[in-house]
C-alpha cells in the first residue's frame, strides 16, 4: 500500500513545478478557509473587475487613457447600480410584501384542496394521513417563521458591513482595473521560479472565469427580463418578483430551474386554478427554460470547458456548502479548476516545457 502511494507521489510530484502547484493550491485553500469572510470584499471587487475588464479594453482600443477609461467604467457601473436599485428594488420589495401577506390565503386554499383528496381517492388516501401531514407542515412553518424573524433582527447588525462594502468595493474595483498590470507583475514576483504548471493552470482559469462571469451576468439579465415581461403580459401576479427569481435561478444549473418552478406554479394556481391560463403560463415558462438551456447557454459559454451534469451538480453542492452564495456562483469555474489541475498533473496531457515567466 505504502509502496503504491510512494510510486504515485513520485510520478505526480517529482517534477518541482507539480509540487509548487500543489503547495499553492493548499496555501490558497487554507487562506480562504481561515480568512474567507474577511477577504470577501476583495473577492466581490475581483468578480466585478472581471466583469468590467472587457468594456474597459474596448474603451482603451478607442485611444482613451487607462486612467480615464477606468474612471468612466466605474462611474457608469455605479450609476447603473443606483438606477437599478431605485427602479427595481422598490417594485420587488412591494411585491414581496404583498406575496407574504397573501401566503396564509394560499396555504389555506392548499389545505382545502388536500383535504378533498380522500374523497376523490378513498382507496389510496385516508383523511388522517392528510391531517398528520398538514399538522407537521404547520409546525415547520411556525419554526421557519421564528427563524426568519430572528434572522431579520440579527441582520440589522450587518448594516455596518453593507456600508463597508459600499465604500471599499468601489475603491478596490477602481484600483484593480487601473493597476491591473502592476498587480499581476507584483504577484509574479512572489511566485517561485518553478511555476510552469501554475502559469498553465492560471492562464486557463483566467480565461474561464472571465468568460463565465460575463456570460452568467448576461444570462441572468436576459432570462430575468424575458421572464418578467412574459409573466406581466400574461397578467401573472408578482411578475417582476418571479421573473427576478427565474433570472437568479440560472446561478444553480438544473437545480435552480426546478426549485423556482414551485413558487411560479403555486402563484398561478392560486390566481387561476387549474385552467387554460395556468397551462399557458407553464408552457411559456418551459419554453423560456428550453431556450435558455439550448440556445442562450451554448452561445454565452461556447468557450467554457465541457463538464458532465453530474460534475456540475456535485460542484454546486460541495462549493455551495463551503462558501454559500459565492460557492454556488463559482461552482462551475472551480470545477474547471479541478479539471485543469488534474490535466496539469497528467504527464501524457501536458508534457514539460521551459518556463517563460
């Protein structure tokens, strides 16, 4: 057993470049595990910098100085955020409040419908089964409500953190865009000389992450806007709120679309019942999901590394459990990172080359 492990270690890590790559991965993992919460504003600024790097390059191609181009891009980004907050957030908030107020009515109608099942299917469902299930669900609802109330009070303490984000993130974003080359040069000085595989993996991941962030933001905007417009045209209540939920559901491949279907179906059933309007809405929603998965995603992520759906789901569950929202957001890039590292450690895939850094 130990001889087999020894042979595997020598085969994979006898090359100093492979060992340096392993040490760097361990160091970065420990860094995020210990100080991940502290470094979160830096991560947020880096994500936005990836998003805005492409328009910055386009302005520079027009002959605009990097300093001025960075100022224009950052101010435009802040303006868009403010306009979105002013125009969209009040609508979503109001619709959320209205939906919360109507939730008891929706649940009462759902209970009435469940209680009719024993009469419709007496050979399969008994009334006491439904009553037991409803009692357990009501207890869970009370527990969830208490948890939400306590979380709302505890979130008041996070107002200071939000103010820090509003100040630090734009500042770091500005300097990340303006001094990008300087920051990269300083990072290269820290890295060891044995960095051929580090360069190989970082080059691949830099392209992957940049494409992924831009593509995912565009996908969220398009899917959310199309869904909101479609729901509004079909006169579905809470159209904007549900459309935004559909937009953000694309962050979690496969799982997100399945989860967000439930509130859409519940609201439609409460509004129309099982009528033709309900089925028209569900068909329209299915068409949006089909176009997103079969047309929009291949166009936006044509350069992304192909991953099997099982790997994507496992990555979402694993990294989401580790880092919450950002783990889910970066699940696919992190999965491609694992794939790139495995390829880098496979001698038959990437033969040794001279370092050019």
